[in-house]
């Protein structure tokens, strides 16, 4: 079932229209009777994995070494 409303009517019923779209109903908002946009639910996001390392806690020894003067100058603009 398609629900189509003009913008002025949609403003007054936006909360209801969003709920209908989330339930899978086809909701179209029109401008002067001409369909302009369709409300669609946003897909649920999957759970994100934290971190960027291949294995949690695995750090190379090189990464733990202090920076030399040249690299420090790059970071601090000296």
C-alpha cells in the first residue's frame, strides 16, 4: 500500500509517516500532487569492531621505541 501526502499534510503527520515507513509501508511525499520523495527506513548498522590491529595487544617493538629528533620535529613543527 502506498501512502502519498502533500508536503503541508506530511509536516503535520511526520511522526506517523516515519513509523509507517519503518514498518515497511511505502510513504511518498508530493509537491503540488507530484511525487517528490519517498521515506525509507535506514538499515540497521552492524556491530563495529574496535581497533585497527590484526590481533589485540600485538604491537611491534619498533612501535614502542622513542622517536628520534627528526621525527619529533615533523610532529611538533620545530
